[in-house]
């Protein structure tokens, strides 16, 4: 997934990773700045991040969203909001049970 993310984004872009908890492998292998949303993130924090994901990766524009739907239930009360956030976005690639989604709808 990290290698695919590197091919689909530029080094000046960042990633939002949903469904891979704190695992740094995608960010490491993509060589991109990334925010991996932890399963334990409180619902109010999840809402803030989803409203402005680029604000949480510094001045690096969001290049893609890594979305792992098989683990979305691990977010508990935030699972629905995360599913809605991913819904309707263009799928740029698939690997390892995850999708790379466009940051725009």
C-alpha cells in the first residue's frame, strides 16, 4: 500500500490513513507525511479531523486517503462518520484490503 501511495502522490503531498490504526508502515513505505487515525480517537476529534484533514498534516496538502474498510468497525461510534467521509470518493488504487481514495469528491 505504501509503494502504491508513493506512485499516486507526490513527495510534497500527505496521506490520511483510516483503518490502519497507528501502524507506520504505509507512511514509511510511501515516504509521505501522514496522519494515521488511531482506533481510539474520540468521536469529537474524528469529526474535527474529517472536517479539515489538511490542518493536521502541517503545510503539506492532502494527496490521498488510505481507507481500509474491513477495520472500520474498530472505530466504534465514529465508524459511520468515517464511512460517510470515504463514500463517493474516486478510488485511485487498491492493495492489501485497502483503497487509496482521492482527497476530493
